[in-house]
C-alpha cells in the first residue's frame, strides 16, 4: 500500500506540473490538450481526527456510510468521475499529528483544500485556524471549510459563528450520516474550480 501511495503521488505530481506552470500554448491542439488535462482536480481533505473526513468522502464517492469508526492511516485516495466528465481525486488525509509532516507531500499540487471540523467538538473548530495556516504554507489554493455531523443534537459550534470567523471562505455544514449537503458541497467545489 505504501509503495502504491508513493507511486500515485509521483504520477499525480508529474501530471499536473505542466498545467500549473505552463505558458499560453502556440496552437489550438495544445490548447485542447491543456483543457482536457485540466478536467482533473485533486481535492485534499484535512481536519482533526474523528471529524468524519473519510465518512464524508465515502458518502460522496460511493454513497456509503460506515457505522463503525474507520481510522485513516496516512492517506486514502478516492476517485470519482463527475457527470460533467471531470475526474476527481479526493485525498483523505489522516488528522493524526504524526502524519502532519507527510501532509506536505500529500497536499502538494492540490486544486483545493477542504478543512473539516465536527460541529459537536469545539476544539476541532478552534483548530481550523491551524489547518489554514499550515495549508497556506504549502501552496496557495482555494480553501473550503465544512462543519460535519450537523445531524447530531450535541452542537458546540453554530454555523453563524463559523461564517463570522471565516467570512472569506466558503463554509457549509454537512452530515455524512444523513447525506445532508454532501453533494451540494462537492458541486460547489467543482463549480468554483472549473
């Protein structure tokens, strides 16, 4: 598994470097090829442990929800072909502090970042600022902030509080369990990237 991840990172990084750093092409064929290549997005999902990152991605990609906790060790890469023809790679990164160093490599060349917090865990919300700072040091990319588990009654973070604190970012609440706003989140991300 570890070798596959390294191989996937290398291939992913090689395939996207030309697009980001390329200058205007000189003919129509090159423009078409660049446009076709740009129909692939790497969405990097981060946040503290236990906020539901894997559940959120699994709900979107496979329409599945696991009632038992599934720990992510390092990174899980999900792929989904959107109905528009856009190819998505969703990189679900472990929130464990011991994997933070590896996050720099995993998150490199991401099209955007999604920071997930748990609305029933105030500390995970307070740590959003740390995630923003960390991701800004890696590269300049759009950031989306998501309060997950909005189906639970033990709310510690109100959506208006999040919107006031992070007004410069797109913010929404989701529930991977009930599937509330999961598709809306990813459709919004795709529309902002494309």
